C-alpha cells in the first residue's frame, strides 16, 4: 500500500507528520479519526481531522494536510445511499369518502 507523509495542524496532533494510507485515487481520506483512550476506562474520545489542500509539490503531485475539526461529528462515517433512513411502504393513502356515498 502506498502512503504519504501528511502534516497535522491544530488539536493534540499539531505539528506532527504521520504516514497516511492513500486510496485507490491516490488521495488520503477526507477525514481522519483518531481514537484516544480514556485513562479512567470510559469510552474513547475521537478526534476528527479534515483534509485540506496544501498546494503542489514536485511534478503534478497534490499535497494535503489535515486540520483539526473540533465541531465535527466523530461517529459520522461515509454517507452511502443505501444506509439512509428506511422509506415508508408504497401503499397509497386512504381516500376520503366522496359526497355521493
């Protein structure tokens, strides 16, 4: 698998450069989630970083960096069309009685 050294800006990972796996298109993921264990044994805290453009490097190489997003929803994953809310059944609504009846 191919990786790219990607800088992190803001939050607890500020100033660090980590190798991030690239996808099939050659880009790192749009969001990077970092689970941080709770020292008291509670649920993990999830830090969310968003990918932003960091310019160009070399010959036609896109550079990226991750910025801390404290307002992001840590539980939100990819939005797939089939994972949305279930639709109601296709039965037509009941017709009100006509005045002739």
